[in-house]
């Protein structure tokens, strides 16, 4: 009996020891990413994704791209409040996002006139650019409009950048991991991101003319001076012989804007062609010399997970501060070479404004700001005093909006032949 009891205790201790070791290994494996932690994590994320978005992947409902309505009036009667005034009443507003009629095209760009009336829309057929990837699993993000009524568009999670005419017909396609914002440089080129490199493309053909890679052209070329700014999201090497290991998506580049020649005089510390970049995961906004890869100016925050920094004619830079997790996004303004950062606008109880990711802004000629609240499915315009001028919800259902990725104002007279018209 004693021996049996001893054997039972030994078995219990053995089982407890194995369980304890398993727990310890599980903790360490999770911390260091050892087997099977990555596989279990991937399986769990895949299960959640499929269970939540199976309707999207079967092209039944765009669940990956539906959001809770933003703003103070997010109820079923939401729509358009107020009316364009000042600068926005003297031109058009383009809105890029999803089509409420999925039978026509999954993505669409709408054009509204100075009264807020839709006067044109561009159907964006991703399947024409990349037939191997379902359109419902990519997100049109970047948009640039031309005077002839054509557009260039990019797609997050996609494999193409394309130019389409006023009727949505393909003019050219360049396949590759192009993503986020698009900006024209005024010299016949457009800038966007391809992976972790700024890419310059010919407007007329889509040919890639040049690139500026974060790793090869910015970190490596000036390693001692710039490595500390870029090598933040890394794992610490175990010993001196190991390379620095980057965490997943260490930079998340989301904007690249060239300093155009007609604005260069306002920024004496920079030169025409220098590039303003935004790296979300580093909370970093910087101006880079594309010829050397060296940063002429940079700033970490106070913005958090920011998007869309813009050069302004008065020599300042404005930044779309997502302020992820804080419940109120804002627009910040800073002057390179000075310490002060001004809050131009921030979401309030009276004028809620919050997009935890994505988003764009445009300072209009009269000082008003056109805002894209991506994760609220809403476009709004606010005055310099922070008052709401007008807003437009992109409604999908009584309690959900379609995500919107960019709103853009262009004045009357921008289009050489008047607003786009597919009937002529």
C-alpha cells in the first residue's frame, strides 16, 4: 500500500512538473516567438477573421470595410448636414471609398459640386488591374486627380497602382505593392510607397523612374547618424554577433509628399524635390534629401500613429494626428526648426472627430479644413474656430457607414473640359 501511494505521489509530481514546464515554455515561447506560439497565434487570428468576414470574402457584404458612424449624429437619419460655404462652395469635392451599389464596382470615387450634389462618379474595377486578387479583399487608399478627369489609385493589401480615365477605363497599370497616398510633384511624376521605398512614377506611363528605400538608401547610407531614429521597433540581439531584428511592420510608411518648386521658397532649409515622409509606427515625420537619403529635419510626435503630413504655403507642416486610443484625432501644425507644435483642430464633444487609423486632411484657401474621418465613414469641413461647416456620412445601413479613405477639394476650373462626363 505504501509503495502504491508513493507511486501515485510520484506520478502526480511528474504530471505537475510536466505541466509547470509546459506553462514556463509557453510563456517563454510566446515572449520569444518560439514554436508553436506563432502557429497558434496565426490559427487564432485566421479563425477570428473568417468568422467575422466570411460574408465579405464571398462577396455578399463588405464587412471588412464597414465602420461605426462617426460624429455627433450617428443615428439612422444621418446623411448630409450643413452646406458647403466659402472655398468649398467654389469647387468640387472628391470622395474615395466603397460603392453602395456593389453590383457596379466595389470601389468608387464620387464627385460633388459646390452645392453638395453628386455630379460624377468613377467606378474603380480592381479586378482589371490584378485579376488574381478579389477586389473585396483590398482597400483603395491613395487617390490623385488630373485636369483631364483621370485618376491614379493605389490599394492597401493590393498589388497594383493604376491610372483610369474619367469613365473608369484603364489607361495604365503598374503591378507591385504600391500603397497609401499618392502625390504629384509638378514635374510630370507621382510619388507613392512601394513596400518600404518611396517610388517616383511617370504620370503618363506608370513607369517607375526612381526609388528611395528606407533600409538601403536611408539607414545604410548614413548608419551612425540615422540608425537610432529608425531602429526603434527592434528586438535586442542576444549577443554582439547578431544582427538587429525588426519587429513586424517596423515603419508602416503612409505618405510621401515632394516639396514642389512653387512652394520651396517658404522652406529655406529644404530644396525643391525634398520629400516629406510619414512613418506611423515610429510616430516620425521627416524631410529627406532623395539624392543622399539623409534627413534634413525630423520630429517624433507629439502626434501618435499619424498620417498625411502636408507642406503649407506659409512654411509650416500640418499633420493628421490620429491619436490612436485617445478618442479624439486632430490636426497639428509645426514650423521646421522651431519647437512649438500648435493644435489647429481637435475633436470635441460638440464636433467629434476620431479615426484611429487612416485619414487625410486638406487646408482650404479660406483656412477651413477638409477632413477624412476614415474609421467613421464621414467627410467633414471645420472652420478655423473649430466649428462644423458641413459633414457627409457615407451610409451603408442604419447603423454602419462605408469606410472613406480620402476627400479632396479642387476649384471650379480645375478640369480643362469641365466636370468629367462619360456621355461625351
